[in-house]
C-alpha cells in the first residue's frame, strides 16, 4: 500500500496548513505513486464523461437575493432519516487502504467530527463492522453490490442490520468494471488485501465469488424485480446508486428504493454518459416526492454542492475529495475537506440570500452559456 511520504504528512499535519481544497488535492497527489494516483484521478475510456462532470456546473449562474436580513445560514438537513450537520455523505470508494492505512475508519471518524455521514464500502480495506465500531455516529449507510451469490447478498444485508446501520446503498451501475485506459497503461493490479475487508480469506465466501463478476462475468445482470425482492428481506431503507435517467429512477422507486443517487460513478464506468448535474432536473421531475435524491460525480467545491442542491438534490456525495483528504493527512485531511466545504457553502448562501440549504431551489439559478 502507498501512503504519503512522512515529510508530506508532517508538513500538512495541522488543519490550518490547508487553505484550499486544491492544496489538499496537490498534497495527496504528491504522495501517491503514479499508478495509484492515476487509479484515483482517472476515468473510463477517453475520459469524456470525466470532463463533462467537471464542466457541468458552468451551465448555471446564481440569481442572488440581496438585503434579506438573514442570519448565519443553516447547513443542517436529514437524509433517509439520518440527521446531518451539513448536506454531505462520503462515497463508498473501495481500496481505501491504498490512500491511508486507516482507510474508511479514518473517514468515518472525520465525518463524525464534522457532521457528515459515511457510505461504507463493500469492497473496502476494513470490514463494515470495524468501520461502524470506529465511528457509529457517522457509519450509518452500508454499500452492497447486486452480484455474486444471492445467499451472500442476503447474508450481507443481515450483517449490515446487526452492525447497527440505518440504511443500505445499492450500487446498480457496476455490473462489470469500466474500461480504464490509465489502469491498463500502468499494468495496475489491485492488491486483494485493500478490497477484502468484508471477505477475508478465512471467511465463508471467497472474494472472487463476489467481485470476480466485475472482470469475468459468468452470471446475468440482476433485474429490478430481483433486486426489489431481495431488498424486501431487510427493514432498512435503501438507495439506488448509479441512476442517470428518469426511467431508471422511476424503476428504482417502483422496486422499493427510498432514495436514488444520481451518479455516473465519477466517470469511471461507462464513458460517454451525461453529467449527473445535467440529469438532475429530469430525475427530480420524474420521482417528485416519492423518494429522496442524492448526487455525486464532479463535486469539487462548495459551489458545486450549492448548485446541486438548488437543482433538486437533498445531499451530495463526495468521493475523490474525501479520498484526497485521506491521502493527504488521514482523518485530519478529511476533516479539513469538510471544513473548507462548510466555509464556502456558508459564504455562498449568505451572498445568495438563502437562510438554509433546505431553502435552495431552481429560483436561485438561471441557465447560461458556459
């Protein structure tokens, strides 16, 4: 596993040393080997989708209200019945041990301190029970993949319940691994140790039985009906992650989802898809108040968060930003990501004339030529 050099960690040990999110990103990238850096930075195919994600917010301009007499903006909200101090979840990025030995345990502790919530990965370095133990107030949502033996899927749902989680995130856009040129160019081979926290060698289910499907598909992709039937075995609410169309969002809700996560997997799966931000109005219109909406992919600033919330998301999910914070300075680095996002969001909401994140809506935006 590759971690930042000690001199990088020492220099950026204090929160105050990071004045911007770009400094955190630079520190993280400087400490990673070229192959791991490309694994984190890169996307699928020609990275068209990756670039679209970054440009999507350029289509929107703010319509500020002035002289409102409002106080300090309130960033608190809730999602899937879980209270949040700020409208941010951290993504279930796998192979977290590549970025810091503590991985999602450190992410969860940082989230607990800053009012965010973790989506804990199935393909993580640490098992879901260990992450929950590290920070039970933040480790509230656990990820599953609709693949592998159905019996294991059901057993994993029971493990999630027993560990005290409040909700499940089902990643529906990953029936096979995306075509990632950078990984192939570097001959990047992922160490099984960084994704086997939930499937140790001594466990009842082999890692390849579940995630082998990502590389050598031998079983058909599950249907919404199959997923809905299997999710009906748990009382926990669930969110479908990886929805990009009104049709898919409606199908997820019909299958029993309480939320959808509008996402193209950070541009890492199918190249050529639209940016989630561009799809958000369509999906918000399609599902109305039947389910809650989250968004990820392309979130790099507090401004991106505010734009997504105004277009219909109730929370955003940060993946690369959280991973950069983790790689730069572990728990302290992730905390600083949240602190900077909070400061920027409060500034923008004050200038925008919004008293809280729950007030945001399309009236605060207008479409412009990028």
